[in-house]
C-alpha cells in the first residue's frame, strides 16, 4: 500500500509515534478503517507541533465533500449551523414603534450562520476524517489526538483550509448575467450555498427574460406582492431593491442602508419588512434593539457580522431619531471589516432617518396614509404574511426575472450612484423594470435622485450649507483667521445688544462656533467647529462651495477660505 506521508519521512518520523516504523500507515480505506478516513500512528503528546499541524491540515484540506472543513475570515475553523443569533429578537410591531418590553420579545428566527468550532467540536471534525491508531501486542485501537494539538490547530495560521464568509440560501446572478445555483462551498466567492432544490423551478429560463416578462414581473411585485403597502412607486422600488440586495449581498463591495419609516404606528412597517425577509431568506426578520451607547452598538454589529447574518432590522428607535453611526457606515461601505460585512441593514421607526455621512448612503421607503387608524384600512390580502409564504415561489420568480432581464448585464454602462456594483446588479435592473410603469405615471425612477433626496433631508448637511453660505457672504473668497472671525462675531453681538440688527445668518454662525455649555464662542471652539466641516462640498446660492483650511507656517495661524465653483 502507498504511504504518501510516511514516504516523506523515511527516518520513521518518531515525533508522531514510536510505532511508526512498525505500523504500515497511513492508508486510505484500509480493511479496519472507517469509511473515508485516513489512518495514522498515534501521536505522542510531546511530538513537534509543526509536522502534526501539517499532517492534519493536509488531510482536512483535501476532503472532497460539498462542505469541507473551513475557516472564517479570521482563520478560525467554522461550520454552518441553522441556529438563532444571540442578542436578537423576532421583529414585531411593538419593536418598530419603540414600544416593546424586553421581557416580551420573541426569540429570533433561525438562520444558516457561520459557527466557530471549539476544541470539542473540532476534535469530532478531525475524527470524522482522521483515525489515529495505537498498536498493542494483541491488536490495535483508535485513540484521540492529544488535546494540545487540537487546541493548536484551532489557531493554525498556515492552514490551507478553504475560507468561507457567508452562507447563502438563494442563487446568485453574477455581473455577467450567469446564474450561480449549486449547493456546497464556492471557493472563489467564499460562500456556502444551501439552496432548496424546490425553489430552482421558479427561477426563469432564458426564454422568460424578455422585455414583456420583465414588465409582467415588475407589475406582479408592485400590484400583488406590495399591493397593500402604503407607499408610492419609488417606495416600492426601494423595497424591491432591499430584497434583491439581500439576495446579491456577497457580490457587493458596498451596499446602501435602508430605512422603512412612517408618521405613526399601524402603517405596515413590520409587515413589509417581514415580507421582504421571507422572500429573500425564507424566514421572518431578525431584529436588534438600537443601542444609544456607540461602544455597545459596535460590539453588537461586529458579532452579527462575524456570523454572516443575511438581514438585520434595527428597531426600538425613538420617534424622530436621526441616525449617524460610523460603525454601520464602515459596515455598509466595506467588503470586510475583520468580519465579513455582508449583512444588509434596515432601520424602522416613526419619523426616523439618516443624517451626516450616512444620509448619502441610505434609501428610504416612506409609508403614509390619510387615516388616523391606518391598520383598519381595507387590504387586498387580509393576511399578508401567509399570502407571501404561499406565493414565495412566484415572488422569487419575479425578482429573478428582473435581475436576469437587466440589459446592463450585457452592455455595462457607467454607474449612476456611489454604489457602483450595487447599481450594476440591482439598481439598474429595477430602473429598467420600472421604465414602462414610470412613463405612464410620469414618475421616472432614478436611484441617483433617491439618494440625493435622502441626503437633502439631512439636517446636518443643511446646517453646514447655511454656515458656509454665511461665511461666504462675510468674506467672499478672501482668507480669514479664527481671530478675525472671533472679533467679527463679538462685534456683531455687542451691536445687537444696543439694538442693531445682525446680518443674516450671523446668529446661527455664532451658535455653531460656540462650544457646548459656553456662553460665547472662543478662538479654540471656532477653529474646532470649522475644521469639522472643511472639505465637504455643499450647494450655496453662488454654486458649489467648500470650506478650505491650512496652517500658515510663517504666522503659525490657521487660515480658512470658502472656494466656490459654478
């Protein structure tokens, strides 16, 4: 019998076991071996770690099954398990309206998630593929590897095991229009597919990707699937985009954030997010309560990303909250953040929205009705969740028809949004599908404009524009210093005390430049607050303006100026 490993070590390789020369091992599928296992002489506890690690890694990395032994982005051994995610709960109407009690929350739905091995589970995994034999005078028996080697292999940095970043339950439409729908590990995309074969019959064939088929599919989604959702055509396009973003998430290096908002409870926020989750993942939506403490929020986000959760709804957000989270911003604009950043985030609440840099990365579906009791309006589908579950195959067929019928896949055009790959795969597909409907309603669909409108609602951006407009009115394109601006604001304040009217915007500028709890601006607070809005272009009356700054090396003073371009 061949001895591929032993032949490499004709010296007997005593570090592995004293019986090595006496035992004709390893062999594959020998007469006493477990099916598919590789047999080796028992490892001595004091054996050198390097050769043992290589032995284990050589065997495990050559396992030829659909889901072989794998490691995550951190290099830790993982497996795919269908389980709950700690710290989450099932999305409910109380949560979307910031009214639920933590004790009454339901457990989260189970997802296929990356699950780290511990020493015990890794020992079982090794035992599934490797058998260590201790030979005695009478017979031989299988023994466990020494615990120190199992622990060492957990952290083995030279491992050649394939990496996995996500588990997918839906086929992928690749950028070239190819449909990827094979179960098991896709090593190139570092994803494990677990697709229900019954769903594949709903995926459209080549003949079903015509213009008329795309138009019919879009009509089904807007007029049947989303018929009871109280939003306009743009809002429905955002909701369809959310579903398709969840489906295509591992192909997207950057992804938008999604907001589903309303003016009051009962508008259907919970229901529509449940509908989207069921369509895109097959299960109800998992939700996380919005944490006020950014450090707690950072820890929670990191833990959800490590498990490759497909879709997460943030609820329990107080009414009117404007959200700006740097950790979520990085998670939406990064491919990996130590953890895989493939989780799609949605926010729901009453009159909430994004602000600051997050505003330009968000899409909003606004639900509104003309009733004070929107939950009592007439519905086409009285039990929408059950209807969606019963018609999930049709919904998926329509969603994939829109993806596969996108002419952008064959003739790529420049992206119209900052999310280039997202617009290529998702945004452009929906714009194309909505084209006929938009023409009839005189409501063109453009995600570029939707992102722009969301950003236009940003109060911080509006304040920044007002401040820069006021500075431009005072100084024009001339440079100024914090000393000069401090003197200007102080003089204006003195003049106002004796009845003189302040110039337009000066009061707001003074408030902006004043530190918290202070009564008047100081040179330090002026410099600090103005530096916070430099190099951020805004629209002003004269065109596009940006506040610039530098330190004069001669006077050691910081100088500012407003640069305007048409």
